[in-house]
């Protein structure tokens, strides 16, 4: 919520995160949520959906590097990629750094997020017009229900498990994603913070372990989310571990990326004891 010259997001009535803002650049109420973009004093533009901070321009690269490069570099030759959500465009931007990718489908339920991002987050949304991208505005739950054996990698860049994103955390959805993958396919999802959330990380792991042959939790810093730490979950249809399969591609990505490198790829799966229970 805006508070004079600050934007403050309260979290579980127990903590908060805030940014000093200099103005509101965008405000719209879509059929799904309220979409806002604020200009911050120090961290670029700030995307907010239904009051929840999604990203700042200064820090979004960490989230997108972690969601995208670890699964894509763990696949020997990813040609077709499905991005679910990701209306700001940052996930697609990183997917297209991989020269093996021939087609990237993005299924986003809310066209308003893409509209706002094109206007005020051009460094993220600038690749949405790439000819390899097919942009679909529809419910991803319904989309994957009709797909079978089509994608090498699926990336679930969803909001939190409430509102428009709630269905993207269900066992039925994960089963449909499994079917949508090719035999050696990989999926990665954002899986919430290990601190302070009400069991979401463990619930996601339990559901995925009941469906996928191999599930691995990984984590990293995320300054613009509550508690400053986030997790992602890697799942393999074939049981392939998240090891670097394309060393030359990994070196090329590392040379361009602001966060990802090969050491991060390996160390992200080293978990502290309290997270190993998941």
C-alpha cells in the first residue's frame, strides 16, 4: 500500500518490505487483479499486483536467472519452451539467450500485466515481440490440460498461490505439466520463501514428489521479496539430475548474465538442514 512517499507491502501481519517511491506510473484494474507500476527513488520501476511486490528493475535479474538458466542448461538441447505467467517478460528475455530455443510459448492470464510492462518495464518486456515467441492470453490451467508431449522445458513464473495464480499450485496442474513435457522434459517453478510462509514450500515439494520421478529444491537471494530469500523447484520427467549438460552454453550465459554462473548452478542445490526436510 502507498504510504506518503513509500510503498509498503505487509506480510502475514508480522513483517513488511518497503521502497521509497517518487510517483505512480501505471494503475489499472483488470478482470483478474490490480496492476500498478511505481517509480522508486533508488531501484528503478516497481511492479505491484494486487498489492504484492513482484519485482524491481534493480533486482529482477536474480529471480529470472535462477528460474530460467538452471533448468535450460540442465537439458541437452531445449528447443521448445513453455513459460506460464511471466507477463513482465523477464523470463522470456532469459529463455531467448539460449540459441537452441526455436519456439517459446508464453501463456499469461492477464493481458494488462503485459501492457503495463511494455510501457514501463522495456528492459524486461522488450523480447516479447521476438519471432520465436508465441504469446497467448488465457488460463494456463486450461492450456496445459490440452497439451501432450510437446515441450522440452516448462517454466512456471506464477504469482503467489492466491488469486489468479492459485490453480498453478495444484496437483492436477502438475500432472498436466508432466504430460505436456517430452520424455526428457524438465519443469522449474517458483516455490515461495523458506522463511515465514505458511508451509507453501513443503506443500509444493510434497505434491511434485508424488508426480515427478525427480524433484530438487534450490534457493537464492531475492531482495524485493519478504525475508530476502526465495526458492525454486526443479523437476525432471526422466529422472535427470540438474547438472550442466551444455558446458559451452553455460559459459556463454555466464559471460552475459548478471547473476548466473556455473558455481551458482551447483551451489543453489546445497540446502541448510531446515530445508532438507522438504
